[in-house]
């Protein structure tokens, strides 16, 4: 079995791929996959599908959706399909459970790899941090569940996964910079800074990457663009970390690469002159 959520929704239940085409069936499958091996209560599924205005027939309709999902799964499971489908999509007390292991759902694989990458970052193992987080980021094929309608429950799950992806990018790039891979991550950071024009950490990391690549003029231009956007759009000056990195570059001092911080923080710091400088989170 293999279910992919980090992009288009696709599912393989045995002998062949099968993904439901109906919108609400896709919502149900996506939510069950995100909670693999955990019972999803009927009330939560109803809330996802109809919000605070469920029809009177909501529970009966949900049962019909489950029957139709099992029928589709059975069709691609080969011999013993109906029995296998009931094992995969099981009825539990008060709800339903999808019996998939975490390594069979890409979103759960991502979370496991990010957790392991964070543990490596806390130990200052930059190579392992980079390896694990690059694996996690490599699972993404586009925006999470971008072809699935989002109800109130899935909307929260999508936001959580998007934040996990951003944190993985920040820490992975910080580890790569600490390993002196400024040139290797330059393209990735250029894209991230363009996609998130008010995200100070990505801009700080881009400045350090450009500086490592011997492109000081680009690093100073990156600072200028960020400064202009923050002042114009938010009425704010860049954070102390960004300003200090800029000043050190102007003085000709060499900013040390960004490294990962402490035992509890997902963030990043730039150690410039030995003093930890904390940049603000995503704007």
C-alpha cells in the first residue's frame, strides 16, 4: 500500500493504483491517511465534509462513502479483495481507521524524517541533518493535497504540514551552510526568498550563501530588497540578525555560516563574531 498526499492525491492498494474521483471521497481518504492506524471519529469526518451545517442524513451518507471506498479498494486488491478492503478500511468503535503504516503515507514519512533531522540538528550533526531533511523535502511533489477540497479539519492539517516543510527548509539550509555548501544551496534559497519575500530567515541564509559564493554585491542587493519590502509593506526594519550580517559584510568581516540552535527550538541563528543573533520567524 502507498498513499501520497504531498502533491496530488494518489493511492496504491495492492495490485494497482486507485484514487477516488469524487471530491468528498477524496477528503475522507486524505483525512484517514493522515491519521493512519488511529480511529477517526464519525463526528470529525462529518465536520470535515459538511462543517457546522451537516445534513440530517450525514452519518448514513458517510457510511455510503465508506462502502464505496471499500468497493474501489477491493477492485484493485486482487483475490480476496472485499475482505482485504475491510481490513484496510476498518470500522472501529465510534469511527473508522485506515490500517496503513507510517512508511506507507508520504506525509507521515515526511514528519518522521523531519523529527529525526531535528534530533540530528540538536546534536550538531550537520551532515546527518542535511541528509534526513533533504529526504523529507524530496517527498513533496507540489502543494499538499492541492487537488482535494479542504474542510475545516484538513485545512488545519495542511497548514501544519506547510509549516513543517518551511521549518525543514530553514534547518536543512542552515546545516548545509554550516558545511560550507553555500554554492550548492544558492538556487534553492533564491527560489525560497522569491516565494516568501518577507521571510527574514530565508533572506539571511541567501545573503550568507551569496557571500560564501563570493557574490558580495548580490548579498548586499538581497538585503536592500528585503529592507525596502519590510519598510514599505510593514513599516518594520529588518531584524538584528539581518542588520548585523549586512554590517559585517560592509566592513569586510566574514559572517560565519548559519547553524542550528538549541535542544528545543526549531529556529536558526547566525553566529556572527561569536554572538548568537536570532532572526524573526516567518512573516
